[in-house]
C-alpha cells in the first residue's frame, strides 16, 4: 500500500499571493490542489472545474446538507467549500494535497483533523497588500475595502497557524514552502505506521 499523502492548509490575507504560490508549487513539484466549490461568480478567465466548481447558493446548501464538504465557510458575501471525495482519494493514493482556504475553514480542518498543518502566507506589509489588491484589478473598490477589513479581523487569528511565511520574494517563498511541506512527512504523527512497525519488530526479538 503506498504511504498516504499529507494534507496542508494554506491561508493568507487576500492579495498575499497564495494563488500564484500554490500554482507554482503544483507546476514545479507536482502537489495536488483541491478544487473548491463556490457561489462566487467566475472572474474573467476562470473556468468551471479548474479554479473552482461554480455553484448556485441552492446547490451549495444542498451539498452542505449531503455532507459533501471537509469544511466550508462564508467569505465576503459568498460560500466556499472543500469537497471531500477528491482530497481523500488523492491522499490515499500517496499524493500530497494543498487546500488553499480562508481562516474559518482552516480552523474547522484543524478541529476535525488535528494532524493537518496550517500555514499562513503574509505579504511583508499592509501597504504592499493594498497595492497588490489594487494592481490585481479583479475586485471593485468596495470589495477591496471589505477584503482589507477582513484581513484586519484575521490578524488576531494568525497565531492559530502552525507556520507563518512572508511572501516578499516569490521564488524564495516557493522554495521555503516546498521545504516545509516535505518536512511535514517526518512529523511523528505522520510516521505513526513506521514507529509501530519498528517497535513491533524490536519487541519480537525479545520473544
Ligand atoms: P477568491 O474569491 O479570491 O478566489 O477566494 C476568497 C477566499 O476564499 C480566499 O482566501 C481563498 O483562500 C478562500 N477559499 C477558496 N476556496 C475555499 C474553500 O474551499 N473553503 C474555504 N473555507 N475558503 C476557501
């Protein structure tokens, strides 16, 4: 049986550069990334089943009722959720899976799966964050303001995360993230099977 993959949660302020970072980790190192369902309308260039599964509110609520999500949350007027099936089939086949989700969802994952590591990505400063949000040009001014207010609220929860990474230089950040993600395979909680088999073997020497 292949060794199970790990699940890692990646969150960060809107505009922290998580999307670019996750795309590069997938491209360079072959991580799988969970595709969420959302009620947010697609942005220009986004396609069904690539960035998101786009749902109506009714469809999303039905998925909640049918317990199809690992976690879900409401974020600035829309619902977002991580479908269970894909994530579990990937880790069972030995693939590492990244969940790029916001904070309420991340904390739900931690509560239900305490071994999962939570990683928070932050830009070097709030001025840089605002600049990136405005330059991205994908959101109207009122939505940018809401996303910044949300970032202010999120600050007080940053210490719930296991790791904090500053994204001031994309290449450096990608290398740091890959190193961190690989090291997660060696935590004692992810090595339970190995510990058990070694200890069983040793105890059999004593018989
Ligand atoms: P955006 O609208 O910019 O694509 O995403 C808004 C926020 O929703 C981001 O912080 C993103 O990480 C988060 N998000 C995306 N998918 C999910 C999900 O499945 N669950 C949760 N809780 N948050 C998500």
